[in-house]
């Protein structure tokens, strides 16, 4: 027997995951069958738990055929997010990712400010000593400062944090 697109065998009707979970007969005109195959029962279980079979059925019936696949994908994604985080669902994931982006942007601003600071220091040292940047006797290099007898912070972190917080226009 050949299998069709929806995972059904011609001649024998294999109930889709939705009909199997709902313990009902799965007919040829089942709205769930193309989107919830029998071999993926967890997919419908979460959607059913969050939205309810009746609501999913109504939503799918109200949509044109070409939009149903996307709607089911969205429902499955939201249902899985709601199972993981019942209060916030997808919004919690989005918020967490936005916080992570903000943290990374702050770190990037700090690194960029440190590069500018080090380049300015190098230029200032080179102009004061009359040396080229690649000169082996250049005592203004960061490594010579670290190895030297005194330890001075190369970079003021408060300046960068203030710059990163008050210069949101950089990222817009």
C-alpha cells in the first residue's frame, strides 16, 4: 500500500495524532490530518493543551488552505513556548534575547572604546618619543606598561559604561 502526503495509507486509515489523542475516528476530510501526522503525537498534544482542539479546529477552518501550514507552525511554536514558560511563552524568550543583545552591545561598546583609547595612547606616545609604532625600542606599547615597574589601569570602565548607557543612538 502506498502512503499519501498526509501519512495515510490508501485503503487503510491511520488516525492522525489529533484524532488519536481525542480518541475519535479520523475521516478523509479531517482538518488536522495534514498538519498533525500520527508519528508526531507530541506536536498536537501541546497545541491541544494550550489552545484546545475546538479552537484549533475553528482557526484552521477560518483560514484559506495556503495559510494553514504557517498557522499550525505558529501554534506549535507558541504552545511549546507556553509549556516551557506558562506565564510569558514566546514573549519571555524574546525579552531574554533582547536583554542578551543589550549586554552584548554594551560589551562591544566597551571593547571599541578600549581600542580607541589604546590607539590614542599609542599615537600620543609615538609623537612624544618621535618613534614609529613598529619600533623595537617603543616603550609605550601596552605590553611594556604591563611588564613595567608600575601598574596603571589601561582603561577606565566607568567611562565606557556611561558612554554605552547614554549613547543608544550608536545602535539605532
